[in-house]
C-alpha cells in the first residue's frame, strides 16, 4: 500500500485528527533553544491528516501584556531534539528561532509557502520531497 503525503496540514487542536504516535502531541509545552534559553510555548502542532504524523510545531513567543507582540513561528519536527512532559528543545539558538518568518495561518499556496519557508529556515528537506 502506497502512502501519499499531503501538503494540506491540519492543526491538531479542533481537527479531530488522530496522531500516529500520541507522544508527538507537544502542545502547551515550553520551548527552549539548544542552550536552554526560553523561546516560547508550543501552541499547536500541524499534522498530515493522511498519515497522522506531526510535521510542524507552532511556537508562540513574546506577548507580554494582553498578548501584544505575540508571534507564531513554525518549527519542523526534525529540528526538535528532545523534551519531557513539560518542555521541548529546538536545535537552534533563540535568536535564530525568533528570526524565522512569522507564521500566519492561510489557505492553499500561501499556507504551503509558509511550510516550505519553515523547512528552509532550518535546512531540513520538506517531508513531501523525501524519497
């Protein structure tokens, strides 16, 4: 049986998608860089609805008073190096993570372009381009 890879990802929150591995649900965990500096919090994960695989992690940073200045960025799961029930670590420095393009949910090609930009920022081959 051949598995097709969809570029149409769904946010796990409110989607009803079942994860292939429930341990990959890292929502609400604190995010730290490779040096242990705080980056933000995982607000959601983007899942391939065909395979149930988490492909990207949405990290929210900033926010201060009333959430002003909050920004979302996508991190490929391949850049998440470790974690525990409360944290995840990303194999980049904080400034590199925060310099990545801001993520704004969109539709179609615009959304896919943001996925591609996230993979490029981390030097990771997108899942849809792998053999």
